């Protein structure tokens, strides 16, 4: 038979499970944003950080693969 303590324990366990799922989604979104920003900075040969690094490596006589 269910008593009040058991019901409260079940409700709390369900809330914790929902919070873990929400945290996973938040982490996935943060990772996606970081990847998008990294892609914007490091792609291309003439603009952004990738272009700067490529220019410096070329000036030093190193070819990027």
C-alpha cells in the first residue's frame, strides 16, 4: 500500500529524471553553438582566424594539408 512518504519519493524521483533530460538538451545546444562559432572562425582561406593562421603558415613556408 502506498503511503504519503512513498508517493513523495516517487514524485521527487520523477522530477530529478526530468531535470537530467533537460540538462542533456542544454549541453547539446551549448556544444552545437560552440561548433557553429568554431566553424565560422576557422573555415575559409581569406577571412577569420583560419585565414590568419593560413597566411602566417604560408609566409613561414609551411603548407597546410
